[in-house]
């Protein structure tokens, strides 16, 4: 399977987010990618950045999702689009999965919130797998993928060949721009990406914004922990790479003795 990981700029509005989504989807589709993943809370945009209140309404979010479905069908590519989503319990941080036919297959909630997010979202409570073109995959969102490896191990034990990891780490305002992927001077995030792949013997596909000072790059990690491809730091675009499902055996994940920790 050929996959794409989007690195869009941090959007200033939901309409700008949709503009970049369509632009990067078209680029991925032209390269024959079968699925593309966008960063965390991509629509309407990560909270706390003074987005118009209307962008965050249930009606605006549903309209945006409908547009994403139309873009997926037009380009015949599956899309993982992280969004804020209203529920009876409160505002959820989720990732919708849209098929290449424009059908919403479902969504994964962010279940492990960062402590700083407790006043933004309510945590989800369930995990699920998805399937596109015969390839099973899971989704873990930002903090939970970095600090709660159980979220990835669960998917690997259920037969996932790849886990997608939409996240947001970095800033357009201040910080340091890394120069070498996985460098010892970089924040730990890229090391965590490597571990999530190798400790489960599956692919790990991480998508981040193209901010001026990113904490990590969008990257695909192979089951042995090596970086297959990554997006240049601070550069908007898509990274496109092939995965070989036969290499994603889930061997180490399946050897984990769950009963020891019941």
C-alpha cells in the first residue's frame, strides 16, 4: 500500500484548513497514494489559536466533514481527518476515516488526554480498527501515542499492519527548528515514534503540522524502527511511501502476555 502523510501549515480558519486539505489530497492522489492522514484537530484547527467561534459549531464541523467526503470521492483516496466533534458528553478530539468512495467509516477518539487538555476536550472510551483496501489499521492521537504505548499495542494485537498517529507538536512563534531527523538533540517525540513501531513490529505513521518550529516531522517508521521517509522540517507538503504488509507481522505485540497485567 502506498500511504501519504500530510504536513499542512497551521490553518487560520476552517476554510483555510479545507483549502490545504484539498491541495494535499490532490497531490497524494496524483502520486497514487491510497490513504492520507492529516494532523491532530486539523478541522477546525487546534484549540487556543483564536479561531472564529462559528468555525467550531456543530453545523460548521458537519459541513466541513461533508466537504472532505466529496474531496475523497473526487480523488478516489481514503482520508484520515482529525476534527473536534460535539457529543452529548462534551467536545471530543477524534479522527474520522473517510473511504475513497466518500463514505465515513467511523472515527477514533482520543482517549488519553494531556493534562493541559482536560478543560478542552472530554476523553473517549473506546478503540477500534479500520480497513482500507484489505489493510487493517489503528489510530492513536498525539499524547496517547507518545506516552501510552498500550494504545498502539492493542491495535497491533488485533491485526493492524499500521497505526496512524495524527499529532500537533511545535509552534510558529518560538522554538528551535530541528535539522536532522531523530537527532539526540531533538525532543524525544521521534524516538517514541520509532519505539511504537519496533516494540510492536508494525508500521507507525505520524503526521504533524508544518510549523516554523516543529517538535517532530511527519514520518513513516518501519516495523524494525527505521525511518522510511519523513517530511522536511517546516515545509508544507506530503510525504509518500510504500508499506509492505508482510513485514508488519505484529510479532512482538502478539508475544505480550496480557494476563500478567490483568
